[in-house]
């Protein structure tokens, strides 16, 4: 497949992949949409300076860093006094719950039970078909450690499947 020549092509080709990758990592469709927009904004800023052979791994790395920044901002924005929010009703309506359940497939629910690094390793290689080395680079870890994490993730999924997949 030829690499895209413009940001529009890049967006059209990879937006859904980046969105699903982020959705499975953060389990929040609204946050995933925000981070996708941030990812493509950053890609727009640095696309001219990118000299790599493959755009998809680079774009996933940009998405990963955008997710990290989003989580950091989210952690800093937590209120100091949680008692203020105790009287507020649950903002998640039945309609929102239904839409969330509809958006997340059984596979997504199964990997949602995995630890963060295992989830990320599985998504990068098995779902988005990146190489082991590309996936390890995106995660910022060594190749052998990446393979261990991926093995454990697959093993945990097999165990969930053998147990019927339901912990509820």
C-alpha cells in the first residue's frame, strides 16, 4: 500500500484504526474521539518533518503520546475535595450506557480486563498488524520484554475464554 501524500489521505486511511486503538486503551469513546483529533493535529504539525518508511507505526506512536498527555492532564484535573461531588447524580444515562455497550465488542471487553501494557501490546500487534519491533518502539520498551507482555496477554485471553469469559 502506498503511503499517503497529504493529511487528508492520512486521516481517511488511518482514523478508524487510531480511534479503535485509543478506545480499547481508554475505554471511553468521548475521550478516544478527543485524542484522535489531538493525534491528527500533532501529525499535521510534524508530517513534513517525518522521514520514516511507514506512516502507520509513527501515527500510532503519536496517538500513544497524545493518550499519555491526556491521562496526565486528567490526573492533574482531579478535584481535591471529592465530597463536593457526592450529591451529584450519576451523569451516565441509560442511553449512554447502551451506546457504550454497543460500541465495544466482545473482543474489546475481553481485552479490557487485561493490564494496560498487555492490552496495548495486543492491540498494536494483533489488531493493527504492526511488527513486534514497531510495537515495542511505540511502547518504549525492548523487543524481548514486548514479546513477554504479548505472550502474557494472549495467555490471559485464552484463560478468559476457557473460563467462559465472564467474571461478572
